C-alpha cells in the first residue's frame, strides 16, 4: 500500500480534511492544482502561533497567503496541556517535534480540534482571483498538512502558546559556533 501523500498521519489528515471536505456536492476543481503546487514545493511556509503565511509560486508568479487561526479558549488549552503531558510521559523517547498518534484520538475524544475548518479561518491572498479559497490558499493548506505530518507538534503549537507546546532541545544538535574547527577532525 502506498502511503498517503497528504495526511499520512492523523495529525496531517485532519488538516487535509479541512480542504477536502465531503460536505459539498461537487469536488473543488482547484484541488488537483493546489496539491501539485504543494507536492512540488511551490508553497514556502512560515508558522507562528495562530498564523500561517505562505509564499506560493505558480507559473513564476508569487502570491502571499496569510491564514489566521483562532486560538483555543483557556479551558481547551488546559485540557490539551494535560493530555499532552500525560501522553509524553507514557511515550518517552519520541523524536523532537513528534507526538504519538494516539494523542490525536484522545484530543478527538475530548472534543479538542486543532485543524480549523475553512469557514473559521481568516485566509487572505494578494492574488487577483475573486473566488476564495483560491488555489494559493489551498496549496498553503496542503503544504501545512505535509509539514504537520513531518512534525505533529506543530498542529498543537499553531493553536496555543505554552510550555506544553514548547519544543524540547534536541540532545543530538550542536550549534556550529560551538565547534572548534582546529580540533573537530582530531
């Protein structure tokens, strides 16, 4: 079986479902083009709490996309922090940026959603297309799905700014400035 290109993990799958909704009678004809743009690295993302920005290049023309995501209410943040702490304690040794897939199921059972439906996002694009979401916004969301698949912790970080979502330092990473070139090769 070939792994999914978008939504390979439950974390990324939730973001893919925001784009590929089954609530409409007709599929969005922009989706194949948006997937192609994301697949071919045509969308470069920058993420921070509550905001995803993307530079999307289509046929040599660059568009800037900004997607604002509503933060979780305080009660939801506390519930999420509790679930994350419990899950990380039960799964020691996870790679930096990883979260167990079982945690996504616990979030769902607790009624906590991290992927924001299109109707609740404030998405803007500087392209001239009037139809929203445009192909650039959709490509940005597909690229976000791929990024969340690679680093599930991002799904939580986008919705809350807290110590529970903070990235632990990678013990195998050393800044290059800390290395002495004269003694590095022995």
